[in-house]
C-alpha cells in the first residue's frame, strides 16, 4: 500500500522504479504475518541515524525468528544508492524489511532457510512545524513480550495499533495515549511520548512493552547535552493530565507537538520547540 509517491524498490539485488510486487501468495509472511521493517528518513540531503535503523531491522528479524543476511554496512550503502535518484530537497521514508518465505515442518515457525529482503523508498513530506495532534484514551493496550514480539518492529504488532487509532478517531482525537498491561502510560499508538512538568522532561520507562525508539534516544541525549533534566519514569494518565507540555517522538515526523489529552489542553511550549531545534541542529551537523 502506497502512502506517498515516487516510490523506488530494492529487491533481489536491484533497484526498480515503482512499487514492485515482492511477495508471493504462499510466502509464510503472506498468511502468517512473519515480517519486520524499520523506518528512517532522508531530508535535505541527510539521513539521520540511518545506520541505527538498518542495524535494528536486523535485530528485529532475529527476534521474529527470521535469518537476516544483509549486513548493516551493506544495507546503508544500498539505501544511499537508491536515494541518489531523488533531489536533495525531497523528503523520503526509508523502509528496509525482511519476511519469511518458508516455514518449518509445522508451517507455523519461520524456516531457517527462506528469508526475503527489500527496501522501499517513498516520498512522504514532513509535517509543518506547527502541526499538532490531540490524544484520546483507548481501551486497547500494549502487549507484553510473553504474548507478542515486542522486541521487534514487526508487522504483526500493527493491527493492535490500528485498533487504538480507530477507537480514538471515532471520538474526534488524532492519536491515542496507550497503557501497558499494568495500566501505566506506555506511548502513543504511533510514537513514543514525552511530557514536561515544571521544566523537567519525563518519558515512560522502557519496560519491554514498546520499542524504545532510536529517535527517542536521540532526543534524550540531545536534551541532556543541552542541560535539560530528563527522567524515565513510571507515568500515569493523571501525570499527563497535569503536564505543561506533551510531544511525540517518532521517526516519521521526529517531533509532533500535542495540543491536548482528552479534556486537557496544552500549549506548544518552549521545551517542545527546543527539542525540535536540537534535533535538526544535531542532524545537520552530525547525523
């Protein structure tokens, strides 16, 4: 499914123009959901943390019992070869992915042989700087490692996220603030979350129910280097109701301001603006 435009596909050792057919009907992933992916960004001629995203898709593959066979270094090189076809000013979503083509004798477990790889490059614009979302509360929760592959960026996890989004959008909200199995805040339906109270930045402690994102880690490092106090903590919905600022952190948009949570309203405050500024300053000089 194409979200953006100007798609290029790397498959079986070659770059192709367009959204190429890459999966067969009998592939293990087509009927049993054994696929992983990652997402990076190309903006203004740079691809921040590209190496980290390529490394993570290999870790995700292993977590989902797939056999990754493209090294991180080679993957980065392939991505840059594909990006060469785009103008510097294009905003590209970079999506490397693995999936199982075969199962074992039970058909359930992905086979040790039979893993496919592709990269999809897709032109998707960055959101305007002032674009914000309003969060609602959902009954659906993040799973735990004992029931789902929470340690992988796996396609099979995303129907649960889709339920969260449909649940809150039916009530007029743009995204969901989601609980873990114990009822504490984990993240949003699409990205990690931060809140600010009295100048201190808080984010839910990474407890294994959600991916502690690459961009999340980058924000924490940037903020601490800038002298901000950042705490990873167990946070409740009441904590977010009392917050001064809230923002989301994800690869697709990097920083998304939050204008409210249910009946609580927030201003797009100085910390949110500073985090965005710090990120792009870092990306343009070191990313």
